[in-house]
C-alpha cells in the first residue's frame, strides 16, 4: 500500500530527530505528515525531507542544553574550576617559578635529561585561576565565578596572541585546556560555583598531603633548586602521568557510579574533553596513551549522546478536569 | 516575533489546535502565502513551549493516529496582544505617512 510505504519513508526521515524526541513526538508528526499528504503520494516531497532533516538537526543542536547537559554542568563546573586551578598552580610553580621542570626523560644512555623551565611572559595568566580556586575552596561561589570569567577572558586573549605572535607565552594547548575548563565552570547553573564542604576539605588536604610526602621523599638538603638535578624524586613524565590520569579517571568514575545519576554521568565526558586534550598535547607520552585518552573521551561522548536522547521535551499534557 | 510564530499564536488564540489544524489555519490566516511544514511547525511549538507561551492541551486518537492539541497560555495571550498592538501602531504610522505622500503628490 502506498500509505504504509509513505509512512515508512516519513519514519525514516524522522530519524534525524533524537530518539527521545521521536518517542515523544514521532507518532504525532507522522499523523500530521500523512494528513498533509496528497492522495496516492508515495514519497516525501523534497521540501518536506529538507524541512524534517533541518528540524532534526536543529533539535539535536538546541535540545540537550535545557536538561541533561545543564544538570551535568552543575557537577562538572566546580570540578572543572578545581582542575583548572590545580593545573594553573602546577604550571606557575614548575614551569615559571622554578628553574627546571619536574619531569624529564631518560636518554638512550639511561641519563636523566632535565628540561629547563620555559619562563614565559604568560605567568600572570595563572593568577586569576588560582584566585578563583581559592574562592571556590573558601565557599565564595559568586566570587569564584567572577574570577573564572576574568581568567577565561584573559586566557582566550592569550590564546589568540600565542597563535598569532612571537610573544614568549605558554604553548597554545595550555590556554586551550584552561579556557575549556573555565567555560565548563561558567556554564554551570547561575548562582555561583559551589562544592560540598567535604569536597572542599578533600581538595585542600589531599594535594597538601601529596606535596608533603613528595617533599619528604625528595630529601632536599639544598632546597628547591638542588633537588631538581639529582634528587630521587625525578621522574620520567610517562611514569608519573599515567598513574595520575588513571587515579584521576578512576576517582571521577567512582564518584559517578556512587552517585549513579545522569548529572554525574553527563559530567564525566564534559570533563574528559579538556583532559584528553591535555594528555594528547603533553610531551613525552606515547601514541598508545594519547589514543587511549581520545578513545575514552569518544566513548564517554557516545554515552552522553545516548543520555541526551532520553528526556521529556515538553510539559506533560494537562489533565482533564474531573467531569469535564 | 517572526510572522510564522505570530500566525501560530494567532491560530491558537481562538482555542486549542492540533498540528495539522495549525498548518491549515496558518495558511488560511496568511491568505495562502505561508504554508508551514511539520518540521518548522514543531520546532516553533517547542520554542514557544520553552518560553511558556504555548502548552500541550489534550490528546486524541483519530483513525489510529495520535493528535495532540496545543493551547495558548495566559503569558502567550499577553505576548500576542502586545505584538498585535505594535503591528497595528506600525501599520497606522505607515498609512499616515503614505497619506502625507499622497497629498504632496496631488498638490
């Protein structure tokens, strides 16, 4: 029958819309399309096809924000700021303030090669991130958001400068990673960036504890500068990075599974994007690590795509009045 | 407010309508000039519902096909009235200027 053929073809076109939308609206749209069809029509008209494809694309582009991603950002936002603040502190101390970088590599003669710190003109860019992190840890959510806005603005400006001029600025990926984390933080729902008290305490004490252990282990009789050259703390980047990424990823995943909510599950791919970029851009990492980072991000994005297709698009229909 | 949105809201002003009925009414209101297609119509309804100007009303099944009705909300009716007043004021202003032009041409 031509009617069922036409219906099947309309349904095929409606696949341009997300699954959740189709579940909610598909039957209604098919009914409207068939009501508009001419007698004996077997194929959708080209203008109809274009209209449905454009409608589906528009729906996919604008739809996720109101619910799933917004909810995910409420979790991802503060965590993104915490990560940006930690990275800014790390880069300021180890790439700008100290004479050499903390990580080097072993050459073919098993000599440990120490890399000098770049000492760029971009060090002031890290300060707003650190201030924003401090505001977050002190529970000053609105101030944290304002400082994040300032930091993102400065970072995007620096990104343009770093790409287009010969100014001695940190590499492009540094600006890109910080700006992406900052945009995630700014995307969290209005009213400031907040972390629960226990999370704030953990963010202060865990890195503090790690730094303390590191300093004890480093055994640096001659102070900061001396330990960089022959202290036992020195490490090949790959030996440090992989455990850090595994621990960080496992912590985030454990948090997501513990909370088992779409907010947390949506937050993971949002945070994974800048982290994957950081891993891909870092020196000294093998192709397998980079590929694994990108693959993990893509898998989490696919999960996000699946999640965003499942929500109610419009308010439920009004219940009829009793007896009416 | 764009013309299709204005006409969709105008079509809903008299009472709830389903998608097919809305397309027919918009065509009639525009004198056949504007024929909405379903992708455009439902995109506009989503946007209007998101702004609280339109809401779902009721559903019925006719010949095995789902029909969902939409209605104008109170804020939607206020927005439509405001826009209609603005259009009327603009039309009045345009006609007044055209009368001046006509007088100048005839004297």
